[in-house]
C-alpha cells in the first residue's frame, strides 16, 4: 500500500496541475472567473479549480476500491461517498451562492451522511476512543458519532474561510495532509491505517497541484468546490486515522481565523453581507480596517501594526501554517499511543 500511496500522491499532484493548466483559458472563456481584489486593476482569475481536484480524488478513490481487499471496500465507499457529498455542496455554493447558514447546515449534514454510510455499509470507520497528548485514550463511545457532523462542519468551514489570499489554503492543505499521511503510516493506530494514509497523501498531492496554479500571483482560484471538500477530508483523516487532537492543532490557524471573524460579528455571515471589509487595500498595500463596524480577521490582526503587501501577508500565513504543523508534530510525539 506504501507504493500505491506514493503513486496516488504523485498522480494527484501532476494530474491536477496539468488539467488546471490546460483548462484555465476555457474556464475564463465560459465565465468561470473571479476578480483578484487585492491586486491593482483587479485582474480576472479562473475560478472553481477545485472541481478538477474533486474529480481526480474521486477517480483515485474509485480505483482504490478495486485495488484494496474485499473486507476494506466498504471503508473506501465511506470515504468516497462523504468526499463526493462535499464536492457537490461546494459546487452548488459556487454556482448559486448559498447563505452561510445553509452552507453550515449542509456541512453538518455531510457528517450525518458519513454516519449513515457507516451504518448502511456495516463498517466501523472510527474508534470512538480519541488520543490526547500526555493523557492517552479517552472513551466516548456513545457521544462520538454525534461529534462527527460537528467535526466535519468545523474543518470544512475552517478551510473555506482560510482561502482568502493567493495560495494560503492550498499551501496549508498540502503540508497538513502530507505530514498526516506520514504520521499515520508511522504509528499505525487506526484500523485502516494504510488506506487513510493513502487518502491523506492523495489530498496532499492534489493540494500541491492546486498550489502551483493558486500561488501568488494566482492563475486559478479553487473556489468552495475545492476548499469545502478538502476541509472535510481533513476531518475525515482525523476521524478515521485516530488523529483528532493532532489535526485540531495542525489547523489551529484556520480555526483561529474563523473564530476571530465569527466572534467579532457575533453571527453567521457571508462577506457580501458586511457593511465594512476587515481589511483595506490601497496602492497595493493591505491594512486592517479601523472602522468600528469592520469584523476582525486573521489578516486584520497581521496588518494591525503596519500595512503589508500581499506577498508579505501571504508569507505570514505560511509561517502560521508551519508553526501549526510543528505543534501538531509535538502533539503527536507527546501522545502515548496504544493505551
């Protein structure tokens, strides 16, 4: 399975990059583009690139279904069915601009759908005994299934809200999934460790392919059809790989970003509903919006002392990602695995 994981990683990255490169002009030609509001002149950028990564991940998971032993095929179907749900949710959101409440409700239903798939396919894809650093396993058997919808809603929306500047999310996604895939192989604490690791490394490879087109200056935006399923995939890896605490620490910058925005506004919102933007852009420099009605955001905090260029701001996002993954590694090695 290690060889298959490496192939999935390489194929996912290469196929995603090549497809985005080939179809970029066609996306713009057919009206699938957005404006890069953080750059002078607000240039057009191809949008919804995540539909390519979603199709590639689904295709590889389908191939994995025929590759794995018969006893593990139901587990692959749980991954495939749940991931596909979030791809469709993101696609609908990109095409029809769902309200934040409906998007959050849809994200919660995705976790319910994962629970239902496990029941229908008779597969136990979680242990219900998460590991905590220094403590070891805790037993929450009867509560755990109800926490799955909450977990997937948190991770999918955290990823979605982190996709603000060129390459911030795709860089984080590539690094987080890559490290998680290796850690799962190292410790082998989950029942389906090999397959979870392959899935995580596949998501890492695809994220690298996205990053190469999404990095500054971005040539392709991934859209909600890219960010929501990748965020859900992070939650799926946490649940099926017994890495709940590790993943929570790894994506802490994303969670903090969402908490700041929600906490400052006090309600679920879409960006176009706000009377003030969290940051201002002037002469290519980004600064925190001093207006009292402006929500707090991670970008606002990072630019609160002095304005930053977009490249400088992106570099700080990347640094936070590296710090989060470093702390996640510390969390992993401080956890007494096995009891």
